[in-house]
C-alpha cells in the first residue's frame, strides 16, 4: 500500500481546500487518449467530460436515461476543442441492474482499441429507505460498488492492454469515494460475520458511507491486482459539492448544505487530478485523494482494513472484494 504524506490534509482542509492545481487552464493535451466516465449526464461527471474533451480526449459517457445522454452529448460537443479529431460518445448503463452490465460493456468495447482512464463516477446517495436494486441488493451498495466492480471486470483487459504501450502510470482507474473520516461506522463497513457480507444500516448516512468506503477498498484491491500490469487505481473524496446526489435530502438540509457546497466543477478538478496529474505515480497505487487534488490519509481503522491479516491488518478490503465477486459472478 502507498505511504502517506507526513502531514496529510486535515478534515478542516478537506472541507475548505486550497485552490485546485490542475484545471482546464493548465491541463496538457489529451489527444489520442480514451476516457470513460460513468454517470456523466450531469454534475461532476459532465463537468469532467467537458474538461477532458476540451483537451482533446476521446470521451465516452454513460447514463441511465438515453434522453439525458443526448442532452449531455450536445453540451460536451459545444465545448471548444483544443485538438482536432477528438470525439465524444454516450451509451446507456444501469449499474443497479447487474444483468445488463455485460451487454453495455460489450457495446463500448466494440468501438475502441484502448482505454486510458476509467472514472467510476456514477452513484446514488441516500435514496428512500429500503431502496433496492433489480437483484434485491441495497441500492447504494449495489449501484456504488457491485455495478462498478462488475463493469471493472469487463474493462480490465483493455486497461491492461493499454498500459502495455502507454506511458508509465498514465492508465488509471478512479473510484469515487467521500470524506470517510466523518459519519462512518468503525472499520468503515459493519460486517455481518454470519452472512459474510456488509450489513445494511438504519442510519441513512452511515449506510451511504459504507458504500463509499467500499469504493476505497475496491481501489486498493484493484491496485494489488492490476498494478503489476501497469494500471494505477485510486479513490477520491471529490469535495462538498452541489450536485443531483443531494436530491433525496430534506429541504432544510439542502438549504443548509447549499451554503457550504461548491459548484460541481470543483469535484471534477479532484477527479481530473486523480486521472491526469503527473504526481500520481505507480508508487502511489491505491492512494486516497482529497479536494481539489492532493494525497490524503484514511482513518486508521479503515487503513487497517486495506492490509491483509498477514500484513497486520483486518483484511476487510479483501473480504469486501470477495463479496463483490460472489454477488456478481453469475453475471460475468
């Protein structure tokens, strides 16, 4: 696992970060690179798509609604492009329906020969209590973790192929996490020993945060698995942002949060740094990144989960990844 900086950003610094160091103003040319961003019909994903398309990347976006995808494509194509030949395409992907993901991934794979960056941006936050996926998983855990895990399975071969000829550390997978130091249960996920699975919680915020810790676990485990092949995997806390993720929050809470939240483009800057900053090297594989593009430090109990029992940890990240594999195996 990557070593952490001697003075990682504090919780306060994550809420009120310094100015972003990598934006559309100083981003280098991305000509020839292929970037896939899930959940990019609005919010952070759409802002990131605008930026990387403007820098010349061939961009693919996904969403659940074909109408919204077309609207997003029109917006992206309206961005002034710095490189000739850049393209943007969209395709439907429902991460809450595991049985549909293979077909969606195959549709993407038919038209590309490389994949430089995969951003697992799509997610759901605090839906109505008891919400389930098509296959009866908790909606947050299913959409935020199981669906991306399965998609990652289908796209990993192309990422590894690209890493075999692309510049070192340039092929990356970005997993969207959150500020896991707050409103998170001990160890990050409440594990049901009897079922050998995450336990769904009554507290809606804690339940959501479990899925975000799950993404941090998946990033670390994918770093172990794909790192030897040249793929860099990181998880990010994008920042406190005004996006559609907050649509299920009570009205008063939305107003209070509105006074603190930043526009979605700032979250895109965090993802942009994770995906393209030269500072993100193979030596930092599995790192946790905080707003608006800095290496962060996980809480000690979650950090312990990243290590196997043989390494002196709890092995929870490995157990969680094994659970994801079991739950999605039939759809592979």
